[in-house]
């Protein structure tokens, strides 16, 4: 399985948040996207997931164009972001059952229980979400995103606010998902963790891709230096 | 069938949150009762018959209470970014819009019922007309208010002007609905026969359905970045 973005351009008014970016992600891989604030990482992720229609370019899955307007495409996606996307006044179980129904899972309650077990949060099911800590909410958010067993998992700064145990747990779940039929795209500021998790990396700056390659070729210090360089040729 | 299920689940989810937090429900209902209470003191009832003004005051109260509530339609969606995930789910935008409109409709109906009862009590109206006829007039009006409130609630939420934009957008669109509704309700209060009311009610339904259809068709465009 391959996911590709070709010549993607996303504009916010006169600003080109993503400026002609090509990106490739393959099954059995974690692609980490790095870059300073305002580099266009989250916008790129939104373009790939179809949350935002690119102004130019297209997104291809196994060579065929896909669009966020297609519910069949959206059903294959999972998203974990720094905001948990949970309804705070619902319990954890109610949140998961609701999203299970939105994804058409017939046995929503069982799917919710299994997803909570996957992230080690089964005891949180009856708790109102607003009563949870940031780390607990993020675990539940991960359970929600995995519940429908997505082929492609997008993670947008998922480690924000997590304690070391929570971050380690999230890492373990991500690594366990690696398989030929699954793609993980990770957007993060955390270079060390991103390099540890990723098979391939890409660095963005001012909307453009400035570097990409196998994760093993780079170290965090070297990548950090690329954050401050002018966008130029792809290495 | 799936769309109906989605609509029901989204509406139930919204209502469950609203009644748990209480904030929006209490604000809307309290506004309705308070407005009716104040109206009852502001009119010299030795010169003004309550029956003559009740319909106008009823619709004004329901309108402003609905607008106040509509501004908070998407509060729970934005608390921790849930709306982004709802939009990413393989649910049609129509279902999301209609589900949220149904939830708003329940709240507007509660406000309308309470306001009608409050006006009847505060104005001492002994014969307020047929309850079934009142419901027949108010229900399509409530659908129109909920449909417009849901649609413009999201637009104002995405605007830098925020909720202050909501009345500017909604009032011109709702003016025909409110004037027709007030006219029909006035006839109901005065005990006129259905033959004098039915035409207005049919027009109210036409406007309400039009607002729902247009809102549903345009909703996908205002949810795109």
C-alpha cells in the first residue's frame, strides 16, 4: 500500500502553507514529518487526509486519486491530534460508542471495550471525559482512532502533554500497528522520538520540503540545523 | 436508514451534553420566562388587551432565545476539537447538519412551549385558543429557527466577529417566518377558525422546509477549510 501527495499546494489567503510538496508513505512504514512552527506540517497532513482539499495537486492511494469528500476514503483513516477530539461531557464509553456508530461498527460496545483494552484504559469507560487527565484523554483518543482499525493513521503532535509512561505506551501501540497494509504518518516537533519511531522522515520549512530520506541516516542535531536553513534542494 | 440513524445519534449526543451541562438550556429557558415576565409589567393592561399583543411577544421571545442558543450550538464540538473528528468520520455532512438541527429543534420547542405558557399566565389570558392550533403554528416556525440557527451558528463561530454576527445574519432570513408566525399565532389567540390559519401554516412549512434544504445543501461548504 502506498499513499502519495503530488505537487500539493494549500493556500490560506496569499500564504502558501504547503507549496508544491511531493510526499510518499508506504505500508509497514512510519513516515515522520518534522519542521518548525508554521512549516505547513499540519496543513500537509490535512491535505493528505482530505480534511482540507488541496488548492493544487492530488492525493493518491496505490496510484488512484482519493478525496476527503468520499466517505469510503474517510472510513479508512484514523487521526490522533494534540487536541483529543472527545466530547468532554460524555463518558469515555459514550464517546467511543458514538464514534463506533459514526464509523458504522455494528458492535459498538464491544469495539469500545476492545479499543480501551488495547491502550490499557478499560477502567476509564464509565468516567466522564472532563474528569480525565490530559494523558488519560489522549489514551482514550488513541482508542477512538484505532477502534475501526484504520489503514492509515495520521498523528498530529500526539505526544503533546503526555507523561513519559503515556508517551511510551503510545509509542508501543504505534510500533505494533506496523504492517504491510497499514501506513502511519506522524507530525511532531519531537525529533528524538520521531527518529526513533520513523522509518522515513521528511522536513518541511515555509511550506516546502527541504529534506527527506531514511530515518537511520539522520540524527536530531543534524535535523535541527536544517530547521533554520533556507528552503532549497531536497537532499 | 443509515442517515436517519446518524441523525438520531448526533441529535441524542448533542442533547445529552446540553442537559448534562445545563448552561445553554437554562439560559434559553430563563431568557424566555424573564422576557415574558418583563413584558407583562411593561404594558398598561387597562389600555392594552393581552390577547392583542401576546402573539408578537411570543414570537419575539422565541426568536431571541433561539438566536442566543444557536450561538452555542457548536460549543461542545470545539471544547477539545471533536468537530474535526466528526467531520473526518464517514458520515454525510447532511446527517451532521440535520442531527444538530434536530437537537436545536428540541430546545426551541421547549422554549416555545414555556414562553406560550408564561405569556398566558403573566397576561392572565383566560382563553388562549386551541393548544393544537398553537402547536401547529409554532412547530414549523421552530423548525425554521433551528435550521437557520444551526447553519448561521457555525458561520458565526468561524467568523472573527463571533456571536455578534449571528443576529445580523439570521434576522433578515427569518423575518418572513417570524411575521407569518406572529400573524397566525395572533389568530389562534383570538380563537379564529382553522380556515383563517391554515394558509399561513402551509407557508410556514414551506419556509421551514426551504431553510432545512438550503442549510443542508450549503453546510458542506462551510465545513470545508
